[in-house]
C-alpha cells in the first residue's frame, strides 16, 4: 500500500466492466479515492457534484465518446489531467486527444508500472498547474491592490492645486513619456510617481525606485547600470542594474538633482540611446524603461548652481508635475486628517474618530515646513500618546499650538485701517474685509480682490486667516 494521501480523487470511465474494475482495484490499492463509471453520462453526473484530480477515459464508448467527454471535463475544470485509454488501432485518435488537452494516453491492456507512472506524473502536473494558477491569482490581486493604493484618486485632496495634479497624473499615465516631479520634501512626490505607474499603461510591469541622495557617487553608476563580475573590488557576481530590473516598466529616480554631474552625463546618454553599458562590459545592452525623476529643488536654480545639466533638464522635463506644499492647500487638511485617522485606527488598534475645533484651528494655522509627511507624523504622535477618541489641542506639539496663537479670531477693531500700516498688514485687513463682505465665500472674495483662488489660499495660509466664522 502506498503512503499517497487519500484525498487524491480519480475518475475512471470505460464501458468494459472487467477492464474498468481492474483499473479501479489497482488505483484503490495505491491509496487513491476512485469512482468508476461505464458511460460518459454517468461520469458527468458525478462531476457536477464533486471534482477529480485525474481522469482515465476510454476513447471508444457508446453514445458519448471519450474525446467529447474530455472536452466537457476540461471546460468544467481546466486543471483536471486526463489520460486517454486506447487500443493499438486508435493511437492516432489518442494523439489527437492530446492536442485537445489530454495529458497522455495508455494502451490496453495496460502495464501496471506504466499506469502508476502516468497517474503520478499527471497528478504532479495538475498540482504544478494549481500552484501556478494560485500564484497568478496572488500576483493579479497584489497588482490590483497596488493599483488601488497608488491610484491618483487615493492621493488625498480636493483643492484646485491637487485637482490639477490629478489631471496631470492621469494624462501622464496614458503614455510612456519621461516625467519630472518637483516639490518640497514631504509633499508626496513618490506617491505621485507610483500613481502614474500603477494607474497607467505600465501597471503590470515593474516599478523600481532609487533615492539618488542616499547613494554615494562611487556606487550609483554600478547600481543604475549594473556591472560585470570582477570589474571592481567586491564585484563577486554579475549585476543587471536597476535599469534592467525595471525593464518594460518604470524607473523612479528620486532627488535626481543630487546625482553627480558625471553620472548625469551617462544618464543622458541612456535616455538618448536607450541602452546601458554595465561597468566592466564593452557592449551596450538595450533597455525599455519609462523614467520618472523628482527633485525638491527649483530646477532652473539647480542648473545655475551646477546641480543639474541643462541638456538633461530638457530631456527630463517632457512633462513636469509640481506637487504643491501643504501651506498652499490648507483646505485639504481636514481630508488628510480623516485619511490618517482611519489608517492609524486600523494600524494601531485604537479608534480615534475626530479632531476637536481648537486642535483643527491650530493644525490649519501652522505653516507645515515638512508638508504632508510632517502632518502625518504629528497625527501619529497624537494618536499614540493621546487617550481620548478625539485629538485635542493638548495632544499637539507645543510649536504647533504656539503658531495657532497668532490668529484665532478677528476683532472688529482690526478691520479699521490705522493711520500707518505695512503693506502686508493692509493686505491682511483687505482680505478679512472681503471675506466678511461675502460671508466667507472665498471664490467671490478672490474675484473681488482681483487674484486667483490659488493665490488667495496662499495668502490665507500666509496670514493665518483660518478658523474664523464669517457672519
């Protein structure tokens, strides 16, 4: 008796009772669970109620033959492996059956050793196919999760500035052009890069990210372009490099302006020739990669300071996306707070459902030099050390609470222009007057003052005109 697990289900279909019983007995002794039938119709009835791993089908049967049964079984369960039973005179038919999806055929009368080997191999193939299907399903699910997670709609914001970013992300995802993302540290440039990749044409291809500022000058070329074994001390094996690792997909070069000028020249050649030359090799290797770069610097200033080659700048800036700092989109802060509270509630196992008014006013008034990343860290800290289901002013760092003290209310005396004021003071008072006149309607106030809504929100954040009830 074999130690084969008894959960392996076998199906035998043959209209010759003696032969069928012989097969059933042999397979049962080997430890398989076996059901045998004298006709295709009986077998199909059983297949509708249970599944089988391997089937042995006679080719020549009355009413419904083995070839027809093979096709029906495969349509019901593509993973089932089928061995056709045939006499010497119908080997050609058996070979035709293999073209229809049969695993192999067995000649009558069968050799026991050959039967055992075929059944074992068929089951092994079925197992491999099942694992491959499971892996394929997992890859598909993970790919979809990545698409969902990094789709531009999951970048939180409803401000005009962010809606503009979303429009550009969607446009960039529809092609393979090089993209340059600019913005201050902490604004989410890598999230934008992932949104372009996972929401676009290349979503099922690799996304490879490298922080150029974190790699020393001596290593970045070998990391990007790869190297040949023995080409330098420590090169004990071949390396394909990040360009080849991202083949067919996207290579994201974060803080590209921190890359050495010499390396920038080689990067420019890659963009022009679409080939890389690994260190230690004499031949060029073709690459098919979409490049997305990012920088927290003003690119024109970076050129003037010698941090960025001008010719590389023109190559990179086929499409440029500017991610606005948080102080330019203060109206997104409540949405970001909700997003972070939901995430930390799930991650840390403690439910915090709101931020009270005083804390919200402080958060909106603060300038956020560290942008969204700083806001996230502040909320995580308040979440971790707070005890209430609501984040209060006392849960916030002192420097943020002090910032709030600059403006929490507008006294009516502020609205009267004194004899001499600075231009900034006058501008602040005019903005407050406009908001009061239009009862807090920012669109109407910005139009009356002759500035864009974007400029208006910047000035609101600059002067701390937040948390005010307009009557």
